[in-house]
């Protein structure tokens, strides 16, 4: 399978005067993530051009092609500022990947959604396999604004992807670490931080709380092993029938969640996403039949209830990984999770109080347990 990469997009500055009636286009959020992750191969700009031309072709019903004459103006009509020379570079670079150019008839025959997905997956497999490790194209279609600079486009795709992830999660907003985001998108943490700022995505800082089991010394020592080194110890007053007792608990910061301020409506699409995923897996098997790219399952760590977390723990047979159950989001965009005790199956401890929230507000004294132990 031959893949022709596009001209690198480094240091492109596309400025634009926004138009209120600029049309929105639909994107496959995972296909867009893969395309943007292949920035060093010049894919994002050519991919955006393909999205625009596909939209224009759908409105003109020309039978799979567009005349080359006038394409540049069509792109500019979408409030994408691009010079004529740069447009010619992208048109030539995307030839064989996003479209096929018939220079005799002066036409660009656009490749379909399934074929482009296959080719981008093949390119990712060769250069950045982590892009297709767990997520393949053939997912939710979302509306985004295509206008603005390349950074605006990338941030819009990122915003749509976050909306998609949050809606699929069974908890209130899916926690995602910066390391995971950088790996899945194939871009630096700084680039992802820039997208968050451009899109106006709010960050929710999540904290875990954990009350170790105190049934006996062995159970306590086993429980304490799951507390990370950066945790703080907090003393909590707990009410029992025979009075108030002070018990030791822990709290630490875990992966952030994100709240997009811009909604991306889901679009029903005539194309069955399952067909695209199947085609992508077939392309992977053809190139590297011994690998499981696109079929690995990401280990879920955050759950809506205790039963889900305990069930996952038993199925995996792994009691060393910390799993979390969500309490909710508190004032100041702070998410509280309870760390599940793998040795006892206990979850909500200390009379189900959100003591991590009290600790963060300064109502509970804190000190570093691990530093004191040194």
C-alpha cells in the first residue's frame, strides 16, 4: 500500500477575518486525531482541505470530482486564509492520498471516507503506531467550524474529541492525563495546552481520597502500599455511635478532566462506522499481521460506582493498579474520586464524607505522610 505524505505544516501562519455565517463541517473525531498527529508528515493542512472539498462536492453533486479551477476560492469562502502558492503545494502533496488529480481534464477526484481512513491508518502504523493503538476511525461524527488558522482547526477537532469522550464515559467527564493526551494525539504537551486555551476548554482538577483499612496491621500495611508518593495525609474526625474518633486518610491529585465550553452536535451519517473500522483493521493486518494495533483495549481506571470497579479488578486479576469511583465535581471545578481498596473491596470510607474537598478548602489539617516517614 503506497502512501504519499504531504508537505510539512511547520510554521504556517494562517490569519483570517471570521464570518458569522461560516459553515460547519462534520468530522470523524478519531480520524481527525490521527491526521493531526501526523503533523511532521504535513497531513493536517491537506486533511482540512479534503474536508472542505468533500463538503463542496456533496453540495454540487458532480460525481466524485471537482474542477481544479475555482478550488482555491472555494477554500477561501470557508474563511481559511491560504495563498495561491501554498494551495498548489497542498493540492500536489495530497495527490494520491486525499484525491487523485487528472491534469488532462483538470479535475480533482476526491477519495472517499473509507479509503482515506485506510491510508492514514497505514501511515500512522509506519510512523506513529501509538495513534492507532487503541482508537481507530469509524466513530462519532461531530460538527466543527473549519475557519481560522491551522491551530484553530486543530483545537476545534480536539474540542470535539473531548466532547465525544465525555459523552461516552459513564462518569461525569472522563479524566485524561497530559501524558495520555500527548500519546494519543502524537503532539507535544505544549501543543495540547495551546489547543485548550484556543478552544476555551475548562480544566477540572481531580483529587482522590482514600481511607486505608484498619481491620488488622497486615491489612493496613497492604492498603497503604497503593498510596502514591505525592499523597498528603489528613486527619479526619469521624462520628461513631460511641463518639467522635480521629482517623487517618489520604488525598492526592490524579488526572484532570476537561469541560469544553463549545458544543459539537453529533451528526447522523449514512456511512456505517463499523465498515470503516473493519476496513482499517484489514489494512493493518495486510501490513503487519502479527500486531494488534487498533484492537487493544485501554484499561479503564475511573468508574461511576463501586460494583463496576470491583468487577473490573476481578476480571483483570490485577490488584496493583489503583481504580477510582467518582463522587462528583465540587465548587471550584474540583472532582473528587474515591480510591478503591483492592484488598478489602471497600470504597467509600469514613462515613462517605467528601473529606478530600474539606482538605483542599483548608478545613482539615494536612501534612506529607511519605516525607514524614523518611
